[in-house]
C-alpha cells in the first residue's frame, strides 16, 4: 500500500503510462528515477527496500511449512528449511515463464486467496463459539471488542467475502 502511494503519483507526475505488475516496478519506475534529480540514489533506496520486503515476506511465507516439517517428521530446522527452499526453487523453475506465472497468479488471486479468507471467516465466526472468537480477538486488548464486532464479522465480512469469491469466479476476477 505504501509503495502504491509513492509509485502511482510519481508515474502520473512524470506523464508515464501506468502499467500493472512487474512492468510497473522494473520498467516504469527506472524511467521515473531517470527523470528525478538524484534519481540514482532514490532508485537504490527503492530497490533495496523492495529486496528487504521480498525477503521478509519469504521468511513469513516459508515459516509455516518449515514448522510443519519440524513437528510432523521430527526434522531439524536446517533440514526443514533446506527441503522447503528446494521445493520453492523447483516450483520456481517451472513457473518462471511469464505466461505460466500469470496464469498461476490469476488462479491464486481469483480462487485460492478469497476461498482462504472465506474459510477462515466461516471457521472463526460460524464454527467456533462466539465466546472463543471474542476471547481470541480481545487477548491483550486495552479496549475489548464486543458484540458488534462479532455480528459484523459473522454477517458483513463473511457475506462480502462470499460475494467477492462468487463474483471473482463469475467474472474471472474483480480487481
């Protein structure tokens, strides 16, 4: 979100045609940096920040399967990390083609992510008890959330998530 608040105004202020995805970051942004006074410095800072954002996201993404291998198969952490990195590397080799990657990302963003959000909402607000849900949400809170939060989560969040999921399937994505 923060990147969008920086990138999009810069693109429009330099009258560059906005695109989406990798072309925006790796083609459009270098053009913006070329036109800026001191753009070389900003380019270095920007791409180093992108690098650290990617690494921190990867650590978070890989933590769950690494932990699963450690607990389920009693593997050492280093062995679990190596297995997950190897799987990620092999998958990356096969989806590096832009056409395959685009299709893969469409499947993930249109079907998998909204389904995960819907299932999480259904589990939290419909399957688990109301008391458990409110206790979990209010753990450590200075100002506890109450009945309204639960009602909004159960009906508004789950309802809107279901709507997004159905519209995404019907329209092939709604973003």
